[in-house]
């Protein structure tokens, strides 16, 4: 199926106008799964003729586009095509709706300044890799101590955070379970210590020295600033999470 035919088929499938012929072809398409070349030619001719579009009779998604009053030239062009021809391709509709949603999310983004002392967040590998690239690290930071929540949108949260300094039962860098004696003493595996640039311990007496050097490295690396989609937050320990769920 050529791109032109595919586009025509898509426009017929998504047609929301009142042209009886195109409605009939839409029914035929649902029944048979295709149209003849003559039908396609006739449909294309009709679709390229200006039609009267009754917005209130459009689907909810099409009404969203038809009623768009924003400033995106892309969406405004899609809206013009909808009002001229009474239909859009699936790609046109999806792209316009995504752009409208992004604009709406931006309008509903709140700038905050909520200190979150003592709160820790565990992020997914994708976020960790993004931080690695952004800050030129040799590892993916996964477990982080949140210092501030600086913004929130309907779908994401913007954090400021540092490498965790909390002692727990998982690695302070990659959050993997600690298994051997030295890693449980340092709260970090040997490989992660190498990535952090901290000399690993050779016996238990060096644990405190390791801790001090690690804390210096955390300060050297400094504060990370990043957005996380809410659904990508693996674990967030703290009272602020409860508050943000209510926004």
C-alpha cells in the first residue's frame, strides 16, 4: 500500500464530518478492510473539497483540536486542516494532541522550594544513566538524598539531590544488595568505590577512612538537578511524597 493510499484510508477511518458518501465509504472500509481505486479517487476528491464541520458533532479528541486557542503554529495548521476537510490522519491527530498536552502540562507546572532534609529517593536505570551523562560521571547514581523539590507538573517532579550518605543494607551508589564483609562495612561495593574514585579498604580498620573519603567525594560531585516522571520514581522515602501526591 503506497503512502498516498495509506493516508487516504486513514483520513476515511478518522472522518467525523457529515458527507454521506464518505460516511458510506467509511462503513465499507470497516466491513471489507479496503476500498477500490475508484472509491479511493472519489473519496480523495471529496476530502479535498471544503466541508462544513460541526464541532459539537466531532469526537472528544477532535473537538480538543478544533477548539484549540494556543500559540503552536503546528497545532493551528492541523486545526485548519480539520476545519477545512472534516478529518485528519491518525498521525496528524496524535501529534496535535501530544503538543496540546505538553502545553497544558507546562501551564500546570508549579515552581516550588520545598526543602527535603533527610529524604531519599531511588531512581531507575534510565534516570541514572541520564545523570551520568549530564554530570560526566563514571557510574549511574541510583540512590540519592533529596535536598529540595523545586517544581512539579502533572506527570513529573523536579528534584535537587546529592549522592546518599545514609548507611543502609544496599550500596550507597548503585543500590544493589551488599553481600561480603567489606561492602557491608563500607556500605559500598568495590566496583562502585572505584567508579567514585575512593580507594577501597583492605581490612576492617580502614572503614572509617573510606567513609570520610566518600563524604568528600559526595561534596565534590555536588548537587544534581533533574526531572523525573512520577511513574519512574522507584522509591521515595519521606513526608514530602505524600504532600505532592495531593497536588
